[in-house]
């Protein structure tokens, strides 16, 4: 009986299904064997009160064992249920681990995407810096070209002023030369008029001389004819006429001498004026030649400057085309980066939505896990309470067993005759004790399993706390990533706005420079055509003069 009581003391609620069935079967088998022994004793010793008491105690013990067996089956079912819930919780933990690994993988992918975005942003920043430096260099070059062009324009204006002054001087010289030629023509005309007048006067004088000779011959003939006639009156008339004619001839000679003197003076004056006009004409020709040389030199300089300006304009147009090509290339790259940024933003939004879905599922599973954990704690508390009640009942049974032991000690004297049978029963009880030890060992194993289960539960609680902390960290990282994504989007938008402003300014400046260069080229072409027309006119005038 003591061995059976020890066996009932060592029974626990945390046994497995096999150990509980063995523990239930062992007392029943020993009970049957004890009942057989008691029947044999009752056959041998009928009417003994001790045997009746033992039978009653054994019946009570059988009822207790039956109740305990029912309770053990209920507890075994609860343990099975808890084990199934434990398996489900393990599956949930594995799913949460998978979700955690998926989240970690997504986090790694997001980090790689963020790093790639950082790298692309860094490349864009470097490209922007290169474009800004190139823009500054081109701007400085354009400033230098503009200053040089302003200087060339000033020099050209000075040269144009000089050319205009030279043209004015040339026109004045041409007018002066024309006036000199007109004066020369006038003097030549006057000289020809004087020569014609002189020839006319000489003709008149020759006529007078011829008439005088005729008159002298006539007078001579008349004197010879009328020599015979001595007419004094007629002679007086003739002498008077002769005297008149001689006076007239003398006056004509005086006038002729005066005319000759005046003509000689005028001829000397005209010769002097002609010499001065020739000298002036030579000087004007020299000045005209010098002006022509200066004009050809200025035209040559203008042509050189025009060629330089054409080459510079060609270089500027090529640079402008290069800047346009680089601008188009940068616009294409910006469009590609924008598309990539939009795709990454869409992927980030998709990841965020998937992460929110995963968080919701994780929250649901976490709530389910907490509910299961609460249920497990509740079931464990119920099992503990039942264990306490069973331990109390076992203590009562032990007290009863102790009282029975006292009674058995009293009945030992009566049962000495049945020592052989009791030795046989002791052997059987020793076997039962071995079985009880095995039950103790199984109970110890069950306790170890319970302790392992408690340790696993604690580790699962720690894991759950760790998962909660990691979830909080992931949420914080997600919020940080979202904030960083917003900041990066703002930075990208700011960079794009700044780049667009710089690009628009650069385009406006380049278009303005191109427009100014084209206007200056047009002005230079117009001035060049004017100069060519003036040179052509001057050459035609020169050919006509020659």
C-alpha cells in the first residue's frame, strides 16, 4: 500500500500521454493483484475486520485512482490542446520570422535603392557643378569676347570716323580740284579770249596799216597824177588826212602797246596762277594718293577685322551648338533621371503599402499570439490550480496511508503467518516499485519537458519582445526613410528647380549673345557693303578721271 501511495504521490499533471497511461495502469494492476491476495486471505481468514478495512481502503483508493485517471485524461487533453496551440504559435513565430526576413530583405533593397539614389544625386550634383563651372568659363570667355568686341567696335568706330574724315577731306579735295580745274578752264578760256582779242586787234591794226599803206600809195599816186596840178587845198586836205591817219596810227600803236603790256602782264599772271594750280594739283594728287593708300589700308584692316570677326562668330556658333548639344543631352539625362526617380518613388510607395499590409498582418498575428499566450497562461494557471488541489488530495491520501501504516503495523503480528504470501506480494511490490521508479524517471523527464517548455515560453516572450522592439525600430526606420524620402524629394525638386533656373538663365544669356552677335554681324556686313560700294565708286571715279 505504501508503494502504491508513493506512486500516487509522484504523479504529476505535466506527464506525457504515455507516462500518464502507464501511471494509471500500474496502480490498477497492483490493485487487482492486491485484491486477489485479499480474496485469498479472506478465504483463509474469513471474518477478519482488518481485511475488511483494507478492502474498504483499497476501494476508496480505487475510486480516487479512477477520479485521478479521469482528471489525468482531461489534463492530457488540455496538454494536447496546449501542444497544438504551441505548434500553431511556433508556426506563427516562423511566419513572423519569415516576415521579418522579408522586411529585412526589403530594408536591404530600400537601402540599396537609397544608396543608388544618393549616388545618382551625387552624380547629378557633380554634373551640375561641372555645368556651372563650364557655364562660368563660357561666361568669362563671352565677357572677354564681349570686351574685345567692344574694343574692336570702338576701334572700328574710330576707323569709321577717320574714314569719314578722310572721305570728307577727299570730297573737299575733289571739290577744290574741281574748282581749280574750273579756274584753269576759265583762265584758259580767258586766255583764248585774250588771244582772240589780240589777234582781232592785230588784224585791225594790220587793216589800219594796210589802209594806211593804201592811202599812202593812193596819195602817192594822186600826188604823182596830180603833181601837175598844184592844188594847195587838196594837198592841204590830203596832208590833213594824212596827219589824222598818222595820229590815229600812233594812238592805235599806243593802244596796241598797252594791250600788249596788259596781255603780257595777264599772261604772266596766268602763268603764275597756272603754276600754282599745277603745284596745288600735284599736292592734291599726292594727298589723294595718300588717302587712297590709307583707304586701301583701312579697307585691308577692315577686311582682316571682318575675317577675324567671322572666325570668332564661327567659333562662337560652334561653341553655341556644342552648348546646345550639351543642353539637349543634359535635358535627356534629366528626363531619364526624372523617370527613374518617378519609378523609384512608385516602388517606394508600393513597398510602403506592402509594408503597411505586412504590418497590419503582423499586428493581427501579434494580437492572435497575445490572445493565445493569454489563453496559455490561463490554462497553465488552471493546471497549476488543479495540480495544487491534487497535491492537497495526495497529502490527504498520504495521511490516510500513514494511518493505514499504523494499522498495518498493528496487524503485522496477525499477518506473520502469511509472510510467504506477503514476500510474494513484496516481490510484486518491488516490481511495482521499479515501475514506480520508472514512473518517477518519466515524471522527471516530464518536469524537464515542462521546464524546457517554460524556458521556450520565456524565450518566445523574449523573442516577441525583441520582435516588438525590432518592429518599432523598423517603423522608426520606415518613418525616417519616409522623412528622408520626402527630404530627398524636396532636395531633388530644389536641385531640379535650381538647375532649371540656371539652365534657363544660360539659355537666355546664350540666345541674347547669339542675337547680339547676329545683329553685330549684320551691322558689320552692312558697313562692309557700304565700304565696298564707296571703294567701287572711288575706283570708278578714279578710272573716269584717268
